[in-house]
């Protein structure tokens, strides 16, 4: 199919590592569909190895706007993003706002657009952990209420929206992370040397990440999770890329963790290759739970709930306070790598009226 003339302009807001990854395949699909995309990076993740490196590795065009808003409390960060994004929208006058996931950047983008009567499209709509103590849960709920197109990865997400009386504009498209993972594994096989650099053989180690505020802002809880990881490290080595917030908490522990190899955060290709050859994944990251499944690696979620319930139901994931996995099966509804194309076509159709 020939690309359409570029007569539709949208603004996309990203700010955190998972959003860069999701935006990569969608941005390519938007371009193929003839949609002009103006990328706004809020700066929520600003370290090179959590931001600029991902743009280079994933071949995402440099953001048209770099807001550099970070290292603030939730209210201050969201408010300053809202103000700055509103300025971009008033200048660019796009046909639509596109946001991803559940960060402060997501909510700020959706709010700015909605207040200017610009339609909002939300990728990963309908996810719910049912834990409103999580800032991400508040961001998800409010963003879905503001959205005109709600791109759900699963039937469960569609059901969550229906219970909240959201029916219009809801589309189950599969998971864009599947699209990104398929591409990343192909590229990492040629480009990544992370296993050799760390002296690892395939299927002899586990990968861990720990960064959510609910875990890192509570010293007692953090210590319990580190102790649990240490116990798992007695079985096999654990490689742990460390988020800056997590590093501060580790430094405050009475002693360095045992059996954990702490490394700097990795680029997407290196992380994809590390996951692809791991024996297990231990994480509090929503995205990494799914990525573990995409690589067919069992996962333990370091939380009391997960928004990706189908990974638990399908036996690839369990909560850390649950001892057994469910019987294992495949998860067909994540799709086969065509979610991004479906999103681009839906945005094109919506904009055409």
C-alpha cells in the first residue's frame, strides 16, 4: 500500500525508557501511513543510558522539543510538563495527541490536549493494577478518561474500560512491545556483546530490576526485597542493572548485597539480548514482565499485584509472595508484531473523520 500524503500531524509525548521503546515501532508505522509526527521528550528520564542511547539504538528521530523536566515531585513535575506541552500544542496545532503508558508525562500530555479540545490517543489503555497507592494507576485511570482512541493490548484491558463505562474508541490491537521485541532480538544478535562483556553463558543467570517508588521509598520493604533477591542469588548469579534511585537505597543498606552483580542501566539492545538468554527475571517493572514473556523466560514480579494479569494466568509470571506458577500456555492476544500498524491505521482513519 502506498503511503498517503502527509496531511495529518500529531504530537507524541514520551519521557521514560519504556515509552521510547514503544514509540519506536509506532513512529515507523505512522511514517509509513503518511502521518507527520512531532515528538516531545519531557526529560523525565534524562541520563544518557536511560534516554539518548535509546533514541540512537532504536533509530527514533531526535525530539522536536526537549523539555528537560525531571527530578521533581509528582505535582511539580506534572504541572510543569502540562504548561510546557500546552505551549507546544498551541504552536503546532496538531490533529491529535499520542501518549503511552502511565507516567507523569502521559498524564500531562493527555491533560494539555484535552483542555485544548485536541483528541487524545492512548497506547496501553485499560491496564489496571487496582492499587491506587501507585501513581501510575492514577495516571492510567485519568488518561483513559480523557482519551478518544484507546489502544488496548488485551481483552482484559477492554473489560476494565467497559467496567468504567468507557466503550467508544476502544480498540484491541495487541502489544506494541511485541513489535519492538521482535525487531530488537534480530538486531541484538548482530550488535550486542553484553554476554561476553559480563562473562555469561546462556541460561546460567537471572536478571533483576527494582525501581518503583513503592519499593524504593520504603526502606524496610526495600531491604526485604533485596534479601529475597539474595536468596535467589544462591541458586544462580543475578545480573541487576541499577536505576539511579535504587543505587541510593543500596548505598544506605548496612552491607552490600550478596550474590547480585550490580551494573549500570543498559541500552535496549543489550537488555533485550541479556533477557533473551536469561533463566529467570525478577522485576517490579510492568514492561519487563511482558518482555520476559516475549523472550519466553519465567518472571517473578516484586509487587503484590500486576497489571499484566494474563502473564500470571498463563503461567509465565507470578508474584513474589506466591510460590507456584499456574500451568503454562501461550498468550495469543499480544499479537504477532502488527500492533503498531493497527494503531497507525486507526489514527489515520480517525483523523480523516
